[in-house]
């Protein structure tokens, strides 16, 4: 079966959208992280700097600057020279915070209780380095804000960061969506009939769990199809047996019109007809989700009608359920015929009772040999016959399998129960 072109295109588009969403989300998160880190680096003072190095710089600055007793004009010239060389704002303040000289923007004085060099918080601007010189003065420096194109540095850095993140995030996002694409391809292969399609499980995340779930589902589907093929093979075998006997009987009838041969042919034809009917019903039940022709059905009345054909004893109380009357009649008939077939001349009894849960329980029991414990679940399998049974006993091995299918389609349950005094009991619970 080939998928429509538009359906494949929609599936591919959805996969691409998922890939794009994962990729953009990953890039956006990392980019936001980079912006936060950049702002933190820009705004917050570096408290973790090496104070010994800063103190050494402060000592050097103290040697470079004119002594405190020199004229202020000499100090200003030196400050202007340093500010131009390093492109910084430089301010020199006295030990008490008074302004002595300044090049560029005058920088604020340190707190009065501060006695060591370090970084100062500068509001919204870059951090300020405060150098406490040996003579008690403070030299404050800060790199200048660029006026033209001042905003290009950080955006350029962020663009570079985004590019690096995008390149690094691509393999990760592609790996995730690539696994989903391979899973989608295997699903499509399974849908076109390749029952051996499986997905390689990669990783230990949700995508890997999805791959494992797909493999389990594919295994179950494969087993079901194999079981169905087995049923069809068994059905063909069962069909060939009566047909071969009919062919032989017809050849013999050509020269000998004995009545027993005609009876045998009629019996074989009836057996073949019954088998075909059972197969058709089983196929119908496989395709139906729930019973279609629902009506109120009195189980006790159905049991009484079918028991009159087999001579079974009937007891119990009226119990009305909602279901398909033809299917429920077939269920009761199959159980009664199965009990009569394997119990021989022993008594067969059927009863109906109401349960406290509101369900109706149908019970069919006999005084026959019963079923071995190891066989009690297998008897509900299609075309299964107990050990020692033969075609002469009648039946094709579909009766109890159909019983279980009908019960399940009515939302109920059927089970085999061994009787302490010997014999078999089948209990069917059907919701009211």
C-alpha cells in the first residue's frame, strides 16, 4: 500500500517544523545565557580579582604621579597624558575624597571606610578600578564609553556567540530529529507491509522509549499476522479432508448408489458448510469493534430454545442483557454442542443467574471426563482438539474460539472451571 504524496509531504513538513523548534529553542536558551553572562560581567565588580596585583599597580601609579606637594597643574598634565595613552577616564582624589585632578568624566570617590585597592560598582556603566596609592591618595580609572558606534561591541560579540552556539547546537538538534525521522520511516515501512521493520534503539531518553514501544508493537502485529496465517493454513487442511472424502464417495456413487454413501456425502457437505460458516463468523468478529445489532436479549429464553435441540437441562432466572441476539444464540449453541460432543451420554445442564455486579452469568456444565489443567486455556484456540480426539467426534475446533470472540465483543469474559465431582463447567459473564 502506497502512502499519498500529500500525506508524506505533510509528515515531512511536521518533522522539519519539529527540528526547527528544537534547534531555535536550544539556540535561544544558550544565547540568553550568553547575554546574562555578558551583562553580569559588564555590570558587576570583579570581587575575585588578585588584590596583590592591583596593589602593585597602585604602587606604580604612585611612583608615576607627581608627589602630593607638587603643583596641581603638574598632576593634571600627567593625568591628561595617561588618560590619552590608555583612553580612560582618570580621576585623582585625596585621602578624604576631595577632587585633585580629573581627565574625562570625574569618577566618584570610594567609601570613607574603604582602605584597599579594588573594583567599584559604577551603576549602569563599566566597573571602576580604585587604586589606593601609598601616599593615601586614590587614583580612579575607567575605560571610556565610545560615543560613535559605542553599541557595536556587545552586539558583535553576541552575534559571534550566536553563530558559535548555532554551529554547536546543530548536531545535537539534528541527532534528536534524525532519530525521529528514522522512526517515522520505519512506521511507514510497517504500514506498507514490511513486517520485519524495526527501529534501532539509540540512547536512553524518551525517543529511545518510543523506539522500544514501536518495536514491541511491531512484534505483536507480526505475531498476530503469523497466527492468522496459521489459522488459514489449518482451515485449508480442515477443508481438504471432507472434500477428499466427498470426492471419493462421489466416485463410488457412480457405480454403487448405496444409501450409506449418500448419507456420508451429506454429512461431509454439512460439515464443510458448518466450517465455512464458522470461518465467516470468525472473520466478521475480527473486523467488528463492538456488536452492531444491539437489542435486549433474555439469556434464559435463548438457553431454553437451544437446549431443546440438545436435550440439556435448563434452570435459573431471567436475565436481560444488551447485545446481538444472533451472536449470543451462536455462543450458547456452541457451548451446548461442545458439552454434548465430549460428554457422550452424560447429562448436560445450563443455567442463568444474575450477579451482584449487575452482570448475567451463563453456566454450561456436563458430567463428562473434563479437561486436563494444561489444556484449559488452549481449548479456546482456533482449530484446537484435545488429545485423543478425532474427526469422527465431529466439530472443526472453532466452536470455543468463537465463544471467546463473541463474549469479548460483548465486553464479557468466559472461563473453564473444573468441577470437584468431575466433568466440565464453562462460565460466561456478560454485562447487563
